[in-house]
């Protein structure tokens, strides 16, 4: 009996200590949490629909329509086909300032179809899959916007909430054309999140990137009968990729260079008169990326000269690195600390360990904790996103929320598996709450908005943003 009393007293002290440390929130933020929990089933259903559609860049017809319908059913005014992109949309509710935007992606990746099981097992052989969790991304953002909309409708918040349905993040970068169309010109602050293997306020930058196509044109000939009459576009391609690979030794550690051969010739007994490859250059800063990009482009001319062929370079698009906003990140951090870490069942932990086992990682399950706000690194490594361009035209606050266990290879079947079951669903709902709560603070707190904008202006300096995209409409008819 005495031992039980002591244990009860210790537990009371722990709970009391946690309650004292836990940040307090107002009624509007509590309303956000309640709204997301009330709509959890609908949001999960919408996420699973988009997961099942498996639609890739600029082909997200069903996914876009599903998000637009959900927004309309919740009282938003919806514009579809914006920026000359049939699958892009803007959903808005309210009037006047401030205008708080939130980004929502929904495109899948090719070749990653997967069932919701912890071993590789395609749902549709050769099909697509949400290997970056974008089925969760757009839905969580829209869920947060709906929760905020109800507060505006009830007269508890003043201003406008705006959801951006942004297609083609994995290829072509649809946000670039939405920026060019002026869709972000009047926004005060934009919210963004991304599925991840940990939950934290995201205060790290990303890598700037550029994509371009290199094509070589030569002269076909019989590969044995008269090869001397041929000028091989395939030779030029090989010389070019060899040059790129030798160049890797002489770039900074922050640089990444990738290429994908899209056409190296059709048959073995013909000297190929055409070859094509997709080239990508990245660096932590756009200036460093640009210098390497221009050098890699020049190398194409050298390859063409050596193979005695013609060449052509075509810009696809390019993106900026993220312009971090720590002021907004600190506000996000408070809301994460209030919400606490996502809790998982034993079954979910076993699923996570199964994923880790299947990809050759230590079977640790899902880490459930909220880290302190990180220091922002000068040269963080990782991926790239067209959210970087948005962050150069409007202050952007970001979040990462757990939707897969640590060690999971991103852009893989393993992320698809988690995104279609409860591990992904929990991360989606958590993100909707954290985003919505931070949006409430932005609506209510003019001083916070002012500080967020001040940091944005300081970090951007005198740089004049210009999107790295070719003239003309977005490549919605790509093949």
C-alpha cells in the first residue's frame, strides 16, 4: 500500500511538472485541434483517395478535383486551372487582411506503386506511388485551412485564409508558374509542411537546383558496313557523361550533379543519330549552383565537338534554396511542444520495424519526441523543393511531421506503404493541427506578422527574385 502511495505521488509530480512546462494556448487554438479531430475520418478518406490515384506531375486530375471538391463543400471559393495549369487551384475564404496562405502538394512519383505492407509488394506492377507522402501533404494543409475558416466564419478571426493546390513538385516545379502568375503577390505569410521521419519546426534551408535537357544530333549509318559515314550522337552522350563524372572531383562538397539518359540509341547495328539526357545540378546556394550549371552546359559543346555532332540545350526549370524564417519557426515550436509527440500503437511500431528490416536498417521503430528548435546551418544537405521560390516572394513558415520511421529511404516504396495506413494518417492529422494553430497566431498577432516579415526582408536583402523557367506556358503536355 505504501509503495502504491509513493508511486502515485511520483506520478503526480511528473504530471504536474509537465503541465507547468507545457505552453498554454487560447480557445481558438483549441478549436483548431477539435476541428481536425472531428474531421479526422474525412481527411483520412481524402488522403487515401489521393494515395490510390497515384497521379504524377501535371497529371493529377482526380487528386486536384478531390481537393477542390472538399474545399467547396467546406465553404471555400475555389479557382481551378490557375497559372495555365489544369491541376493547380486556389481555395479562399474570408476577406481583407491579413492573408495567410498554406501550400498543398499532391503529386506522386513514377514506378513506386506499393501495398500498405512492410515489405516491397507493388499494388500495380510498374505503377506510380506517393514516395514523398504528398497524398498526406495537400490534405493536411487543406484540413488546417478548413479549421481556420470555421473561426473566420464564426467571427473569431479576421482576414483571409488561402489554400494553394500546387501540382508537379516532383518534376517541373509547378509553383514557379503560380508565382509568375502573381498568385502570391498579396499574401502576408505562407505556411508549408512536409512528411518526414521526425517531427520538428523546419528551420533548415534546401538545395537550389536547375534541370536542363541536352540533345545531340549526328548522322545515322550502318554500324558495321559503313560506320565511317556515321556521326554518333551516342558517342557524344558518353563523352559528355564522362566529362561530368570527371568534373565531380573539382566541385565543392555541397554540389550534387545527376543525369538520366533518356535516349542513347535504339538498336546495336545502327550508329545513333540522336541521343538525349536530363541533367540536374544542385548546390546549397543558387550562386554556387549557377556557376556549376554554366560549366556543365559548356561541357556539352566540348562533347559535341569531339563526336563531330550538333547539340542543343533546353532549360526545363530551376528552383531556389529555402529562405529560412526562424521567427515563424519559433512560434511553430511552441505549438509542437503543446501538442507533444505523436503516440503510436504496438502494431504501428511493429509495422515500422518491419519497414526498417526490409530496407536493411536497425529495427528501432518510430521515434516519438519533439526536438528543441535547431540551429540553422549555413550549408545543410538534403533535397530540393519549389517551396524555396515561394520563400523568396513571401515569408514562409515550415514544419516536418513524422509519417514514416527513421532510416526509411525517401522516394521509395517504403514511404508509400506508410502513407496509406495509420502511421501516415497520424502524421497528416498532427501537421494539420500544428499548421492551423500557428496560423491562428498569425491572424491574431500583428506584431508576430511584423517580425516574420522583418526577418524575411533581412534575409532576402537586396536580391531581386526571378524564377528560373523558360518563357511560355508550363510543360503540361510533356511526354
